[in-house]
C-alpha cells in the first residue's frame, strides 16, 4: 500500500466496498453500512510529510483513545493558519459575483436520484495570480430543501465525504441527499462540490487502468534490493504519470485552495455563512475553511477528525496504530464465532493473519481470473474492512475463502477500496488522493533507508500492518511538485461553535486527532462516540444523530464532554 492509500480517509470507503460486493445500491444499506504557504504565520513549524491511506491522528496501539498527554502538547511547535484578509481582492470579484446556472441531473429512472440539479462553478487555478484562461470548472450539485411551508429554509448544507479524492457530488446524489435525516433535508438545500482535481472537477489522472493494476500489485514489503528497486520504480512511475497527465493543475490541488473554492461556492449560493458536514478528510477541508474564513463559519460538523498539526510520519504511524486497534476489535468478534478463519484465540489472530500475508507474498492466490491476489492486494482488502464493523462478516468470509486458496472475495474488497469496477476501470480517487496529500505536506520519507529506520516504530504500532504501512509512506518522496503546506494549528478565532466528532476505535482517524483538533479550535466542541468504525453521523447511533441534528437545526452544540455509546 503506497502512501496515497495510507492517507485515504473517506467516510464512505467501506460502505461502498460492502455494497459493491453485495450488489446493493449505495443508498439502500443498513445505517451502519452507509455510512498555500502565504496563509501561514511565520514560526518554527515542523517540516514533515503526509502521504497516504486516508487520515490524520493520534491513535495508540495500547489505548483506543490515544496518548494520555494533553492534546495541545502535540502541536505546540506547529505554525498557525492565519485568516485571509476580509477585503476581497479586485481580481477575485468576478468569481464571487458569478451566478450558477442549474439544470436537472442524476441517473434517470434510478430510485433516489430525482430532484437533483447540477451546475458549474468557475474558480481560479491560482488564487494569487488569477487568469481567465486558466480557470477551473468545478462540478456542483444540489437538492432543494424538501420541507413544505412550515419548514423554514435554513440555507445550504454543503457535504464532503472525505478522501482526499472522494466525489462529494456522488456522495450527495447517492446518499446524503436522500439518506440524511429527513428533518435536516427539510430545512436545508443539500449541496456538494467535487474539489478541484476530483471526479467531475478537472480530475487528476496518473496511469492507465492496466498500469494501475500493476501498481496495486507491487510488493510493499520488500525483502531484498531487487524488490526495493521495483517498489521505488513503481512510486516513481506513478509520480511521473501524474506530472505528465495533470500538468500545472498538479501544483494547485491543495486543501487550502479547495477551501477557498468552497467560499466562492458559498457566495454563489447567496449564503452569508457556511453550513457544512465533512467526514474524515472532509474535516480537514472544513477546519481549513474555518481557519481562513472564521467570520463566515455557520454550523460546521467535523466527523472523524484529522489533526492538521501533525507531520506526515506521525500521521502515518498514528493511523497504523488505529488500524491495529480496529483489527483487535475485529479479532475479538471473529474468534468468538465457530467459523472464524483466524482460529479461537484473539491473541493469536494477528499471527495467523501475518502468516497468511507471508504465504501470499511468496505465492499469490488464484482468483479465477487472470489477476492473482498478491500480498499487497490482500493487505488492502483486509484494511478496507476495518473502516466499518458492518464489513466484518464480509472479511470473515473472504479470509475463509483465501485460507482455502480462493483469493477472489478478498480481491473484491481491495478493488472496491480502489474504486476499480468489474470492467477494470478505475475512478480517479487514488490519483487525487496522492496529488492532494503530497502537496499539503512534505513527504514522510525520501528514501528506502529512511523507511527501514522507521519500520520498527511502525511495527510497534501494528505488528500486523506496520511494515506495509511504513513503506506506504514513501510515495510522496518521489513527487515532482514540492509541497506547499506544512503542519499547522487551526484556531479559527472568532468562529461560531464548531462541532468535532471522534470515534474511540476509529481505524482511519484515531480518536486522539479529534481531541487535538477540538482543543486547537477556539470554539471547538468535542462529541465522542464510544464504538468501532470510521465516522459516526448517520451510522446507527441515535445519541450522535440527535446531537448533530439539534446543532444543525438550532445552532446549539451538545454539552461539553458529551459521550455516546448507542
């Protein structure tokens, strides 16, 4: 798993995987399954990187809620994200004054998609030097508030499912616009915009489908110089492919620029304040918006929070520990069942899985097709099921089949994670994921020797996944465009109350990250879900949903320190 895979933090990753395998539509599953530098103040900021499998965090292999030290101690040396000037630069006025032209869209005849509208938002490629010839066309969709006259319209509610690289428009049309609580949809126009470089908004591409197949199969636990050279070659070709196909866009897909696009959309929607629900990486996007435009913050929900004050190596190591915590929960559940392929002992489950990975490394499994299940694909398949306990049954069955020599079910889990369809075509999620991550922070590692030095710490965080995820953090070391971002704190001084949601055993965004972000935000309020899985809103907890719905509808955040277990 390369670093772009490691940092991927999508609020819908495994829900999508589960439903692709079961053949269900995204909106029809159970609640648990559906689930640049100038903006920084100068200071002694850390300069480390972040690639990855989708997240940010402060998790711990020993404790589900992360380290015992106060979260503030983790970001004392980080820079501070400074607000942008309140006065609008003359060169940007035409973007803020634009009017959106809406047309009906969605998949005709498919349940749940009627009533959606789409439009195109124009945004500058470079906010410091806007040129009409370079303007980007960003895909926007909405579904108007469903309430009758008695339901007062509260404005627009923008949503983002994470990634970076997840399609917000797809998330809106297939889930949020039809699956969010009815009271919320009654009062808000549900709105989404694919961030620059993602899906319908000038998508970044890097490899052909055949090349991407080879890339995902490369051994990410190299045992010798030859395998190390092959992995480095794969990372280099991936980076070179992105540079060749994306061109100058590759230097302008940062989270800061995407947050500025959100403010242009807010103006085009004629909203004075931004109301927003962001999951996973979407929390980093929302927090960045708050840091740049604190006076324009309305009601912000940041669910499955990332910690922007951390460097790339720490982020990857924390997330590695998060996946270990999630695997421990899966193992406890699995080993209580008679059919658990990992045996009857939870303490031995990790050893059994590691042995399986080693055998697959030596001899990839047949899948009934031309593609075989390599160790890298097997690891991706297992990790994908850590995002939501609703997928644990799928993983049990996939491992049972794999232990019997059939790698097909585990390959399906891996393919769903990569958004590879049955025809062999990939969406651009993994390309956009790497492009954003490698621009937002300098790389965790720049050479194989640096990875080897770090492997023991990663293995301490996760004996099962540590080696693979350490090597995954090398991707951005070969990126052609230097990072424009750095670790930073986000105080968003003067912003209205911002609701930060953390899940105690979240694998992708460890709970400590939510604690840290809530402590950084001057108006942050932490809401805790004591449970498993990635993100919490609309995933089955009545307590969580009630608290968030009340906040969105009345502006009243939950009591300080509120914790939910159901």
